[in-house]
């Protein structure tokens, strides 16, 4: 048994050392959609947010790549008006992995992205009750998310991509957000380091 494990670990080490591994950063706009944007008194009531993140790319074949990533999202909010005038500002921290398929070859031309993530999302809110301003926060951690999209690599070190992201959140409870899914479109400038 020990000999078999040693052989498996040696083969895994050889395989990993033979792979092309690079990293990089990305940033861009995050556009909340659905309930995250426009559910009255619960959404951000804003069109734009922003994100920044880092990624590690593992090239499996000339067309297939696995990309690990961490992302910080910020969705500023504005008041909904009315008697209580709720204002919600959301932020999310995301850790995930994507399967990236390059149609033309490694890091050139069009590509698609499909991924999954674990997320921590927080709502900092304010509201007016009887002429007094109150504030608080609700947060949820370990929430599963998915995303899909595509992009275009202009050079091996620069691409532009768009994805649709969705996190499944709790609607009710002490830290409930008042909706089931947080959804946004993300447009990113992606920078890669290395070859």
C-alpha cells in the first residue's frame, strides 16, 4: 500500500510540475441584476458596483485551463425613499474555480468560463424609523455560487471577459436578505503574469 501511494504521489508531482501555471489580477464593473438591484427596500437601488481579484491559472491542455480565483465585490446602495427610506450596501468575498475553454489555443482568441464558488456576503443597511436613523448589518458565509460567461484574449497577458454570477442566499431569518439569490453581471479586464 505504501509503495502504491508513493508511486501515485510521484506521478502527481511529475504531472503538476509539467503543467503551465501562471497568475494574475483582474478588475472591473459589477452590475447587480434582479432582486440584488431592484427588490424594493432590499436591493442596492444602484446600477454599478466594482470588483477586484486575483487568479491562478493551471493549463491542462492547449484548450483547457482550470483557474482558481478570489474576488472582492462592492455594491454601493442608495435610498429607496418612502417612510423608512431603506439603504443597502452589499459586499461579497468569493473563492472559486473556473473551467476555461480556449477555442483558438492557449490564451488567444475567444474563450468560455464556467465555475463554482463559496461566498461570504454582507449587507450594511440604514433606515429611518419614526424620525430616527438606524443602521446594522446582515452577513452570510459559505454560500454556494455559480457563474458562466466568456471572453476574448487580445494577447497572452491581457483579456476582457464577462460573466453572469449567482449566489444562493437565505431570504429569511436574522441575517436574511429578503431574497433567495444575489445575481450580477461582471465585466473584467484580466491581466496575466508569466508567459
